[in-house]
C-alpha cells in the first residue's frame, strides 16, 4: 500500500563521482597489494564478512566476490544492467540495485535468493535496520520497506525527488533526505515521526549516548537533533571554520573537511579542534586511525594520509570510476576504468564513519518508536493477557486482521508486538493458580507463531528460538520450528544449537516425528538461504538419522546429509 505524506522531499546528500589515477608508485604509507581484472567497468564496491571479502558490480551485469587477498570466489549474473549501489546486509546477504529499479538479494555463496522488480530507480544504497528490514528510496520520491525475505511491507510517497541513501537512526527509525532541503524521520510502521526543512548543507546520523541527526549548513551553522526531533544543540562555527566541503560522522560528532583542505572535529558539546590537513583538492574522508590520522581521497583519484600536517599518498596512473572503499582497517580498493579492481594496504589501521560501523548495541533494542499505545491496543493487550481462551481467540482474530491487512500505519507494528506476547502465553509467561497452569493454550501459540514466521524479522527469529527452548507441547513446538524455517536467516547458526538442545530433552520424553521433520525442513530452508550449513545443524541431522524416528524421517535426514557440501 502506497501512502502520500505531503509535498517536498528529502534533504541533500551529495554524490561524488570522480576521475583520477589508480596506482603505480606507492608512497611511504601505502603499499601495492593486488589487482583483479574484471569483465567490464566496475560500477560499485562494498566490503563483506567484516572485511574478509570484497563484492563488486560490473557492467557485464554480474556481481563478483573476491577475497581480501585478491582470490576470486564467485560470479553471479544478475540479469540486468547494474547501478552503482551494492551493500552487505546484517546477515551476510548482499543486495544490488539494477538500473531498471530492481533489487537483487544474493547469498554469500553467490546464489540469487530473490529479486524484486520495478521499484523505480534507486536514489542511493539501501539501508538495513538491525532486524533486517530493508529501506529502499527511489529518485521519484517513494520509500519502500522490504523484509529480508523479499516481501514488501509498505511504501510511502513523499511527492518529491529523494537524494542519497536512507540512514538508520535506531531499530525503529530511519532518516530520509531530499534535495529540496527537507528531512524526514520515518518509523518502521511507515509513519513520519517528524520533519524539518533546512537551507542547503549536509545531513547525516551521529551515534553518541543517543542517536542524533546532525545538520551542517553551508553557512556553517550546525544543529544536532534527537531521534524524536528535539533540537539538542545549535552552534555557529563560521568564525572557526571558513567553509565546509564534506562531513564525516564519528562517535559523538563530525569531522568537517573545508575547501582549503583543513579538517576540524566538532563534538556534540560544541568543542571544535583542528585535527589535520588534506590537499585542497580532497573530496572527502575515508577513515580515521586510532592515532587521529585522517585518510582522504583526492579529486584526481589519489589517496592522502594526514600526518601532523604532512600529506603522503599515491602518484598513480589510470582513471578511477568512483571513491575508494575502506574494506578493512588496512585494505582499500578502487575500481578503474581499465576494468581492473585495485587494492592497496595501509601501514596503519583505519576506521570508517560511525554510520558504517553501525549503531551501538543498546540502540538496537530501543522501543521508543512504540512508546504510546491507543485505547484499542490497551484493550487488545488485556485480551492477550487474559486467562480465558475466548479472549485470546478474539485477540488472535483482531491481530491477524491488523497484521495481514498491509496497513502501513502504526497498527501493524503494535500488532506484531502483541502477537509475540500472545505466542509466549503459558510458556515464557506462565500463570498458575493453586499449582495449575491456567494460560496454556498450544493452539493459540501455534496460530500466533505461524503469522510471526511469515511476517517477522531477525528479532522475531531470536524470540522464537528462545520460545522453543521452553516449549513443552510438541504440536506448538513443531509450528515454532516451521516459523523459524520460514524466516530463513540465521548467520550465527543458533538454530542448530537450539534444535540440539530440544533433541537432548526429547531423549527423556520420547522422540516426536513431526518435530524432527520440521527441523529437517527448516535446516534446508536456512542453508539454501545462506548457501551453507553450520556444524550444529549437521549435528541435528545426524542425531535424527541415528535416533528412534520413523523410517521416512530418518530417510529425510540422510538425504539432507548427503546434500551437505554439494
């Protein structure tokens, strides 16, 4: 469902494409590492697996994976002309944008998981919430919320062109900027929490004690806003800072690069300090070392590293197709117009911006966006927590209608929250009277988790894994396992660990074929999604194969084991 939220759009975020040289004679602080020839012009690059892999898009309509040491890993044909936008999601899935507006999800082994077509051309790289929700903004002004399984959750139309990429403020909030000076903060339900209009300048997210939106105007006025839209700090730095060319978010503040090449650090408390110098031709900052040295990229494509005011960098040949990418603390890669991926190694580790590093863990669990519930939801919570089966059945009907109605408003998010409460009744939240459990309704739990499996995110998966550890009804347990399989994503391999815990418990109470069968199917879906199977899941399959299960179940386990490594 698409909704319109007013005229205007989202604030500026400049996009810099530059041409320049790549690498021939490295200077003192850089050393040549490797080069990888591609089959066409390289349009976009991103880091993967915490710096172990480089992913890039090529004009031959393919995505490539190369190890941090330069070894080719795989190539995946995407079926359309590629844009420059590529990024790894929180669970290791790689997302690429095509010029026709398609969004393609590829697993770490190079297999396409899903493709969403005809979304309109993207304004920038998609953003990902900690729960795995994808935010995709288009140049035409539409913002999409998409689940990690490729299901569209909602879309809103801001009736104005969008500029740049969405940025995540917290688990439930995303920042959208437009090229007409407008800024929106949208929550995970598709509602605009607040909006501001600024003069031309730069906007980004800063993580400190709390996440903040920072605006730096061309007039050198700086404003810090809380995620709720409250103005926290405002400073005029025009006397200390002569100009602003670009900004680089760091914990608790920003680095400001001036047109003269000076770099200033501005803290949220207003403290300003001159921290280094880059060549006046520098376009932006790539990273900062622990010692405070600044890595910048030049207008001619070269790198420069500040060292007490002394620049050291590359004198190189070739033409770069875009800004370099900091893959790990010491490895930097470029795409050259000569169709070669170049890599260079720094002598000193660097860190990217605070946005690239991700939000602090405490912010991921914030429930601030759901802080107010209306009367209807207080009533539904009463039904969910009731001891009566009729009340819970009514709550389930209402929540199912809310969640499956594709309503992009606050109803859906509240509904998911209450559904998790309903699914835990009698297990995680038992109520006893005179030693008797009175809120145990397995059929209610089973129906609730079925919806969670189709509509949930990474946090839903974690909740279901916790629920399964305590579940004592085999039918409800089988449905919970099925729901985890539907959610598919499990990069840490926690599902297999929980399955093994359950199987050890069932050794005392007797094995259940339906539970084992759902485990096998769930492992198959998760391994297909990631392109690999973890050791704990292999242990689960072996335990089922050797256990006291039906011949059919043991055959399924054996077939799954035979497919390992293929």
